[in-house]
């Protein structure tokens, strides 16, 4: 099992934390509001603990569950406290109309995190193509991207521990296209599918 620290106290932090504890992983919650972090850790149960914002996370895998515009500043604030950690960015940088990305360049929040992260840290993009309640109640595929094979393997093992299938899409440059896939899910929810009770996935033909 994995040792997980979650930076954030919102809905995705709660959902991933709940699946993580149910999968037998150790979970630490870190939030700017210490009382909210403590409340979430208590709600998660199963030995979940609370860490102090900005200090070295206890977990080997650090999931940054913040809105996209807060991810890079948080990683920069933590600085060397994240050295040697696997940092997982789950954010979607949607524009104001939710039909495109907030950044105009061919980059991603995960790639910008990699620039801000200390030496020895590895960044993986994951979970961003899954609506929160589908992650909570379903068994969606989890696409992930990263440059460090060992870091991706650790995230894949965590994803498997929570009963989901990890699917590697390639290097960290592919995080840009995963963020684009996040836009596609919103477009499908608003048009072709018409609701949010679905997730993107892979269907394989029988051998």
C-alpha cells in the first residue's frame, strides 16, 4: 500500500482520501485552514492524520487537490519540503466558458509544477478526466502522464489499490492533452452525453 499526503480539503480531496483509506493506504491531509484539514482527516477515519501546511508531507505520494490557479503557488511555497516526493496534479485549467484551457500555450499545470518543484521531485498528471462523483461511486479508468517511470509506477500501484485501472499515456508533455481531454468531458456532459454520470475510458477488443 501507499503513503499518501493530500494538499487540499475540497471535494476531490475528500473523495480521493476516502478511496485511499478504503484501499488500505495511509493518508495525511494538509490544508491552509488547519481546522478544515483536521475535520476532513476525522471524517476519513482509518488513521488519517493532519499535517501542517507548508511542512514536509509524510506521504511519499503528494496529491495536490487544489483549483488549478492554486497548484503551482502551493508547490512553490512548499519548496524543498517536496524534495524526493511524487507530486500528483489532478487539476483542470478550464477557461471561463469551460470550452477551452485557461493557458494558451502548449503547456499544462503539471508541466508548470515540474518547473516549480524542487530537485528530486517527480510530477505525474492523473485523475483530471474523472468527475468527482464518478470517482466516488464508479470504477473509471485513470489516465496518467509523467516523465519518471518509477514515479508513474508508484502512482499506478496507488490507483490499483483503490480499485481502479491506471492507463499510462506517456511523458509529462502529454499532460497538456489530458487537460484537453478534461475539456472534452465537459463538452460531452453538455452535449452528446447530456449528463455527468460517465467517464472517459478504453474499450479493448477481445483477443
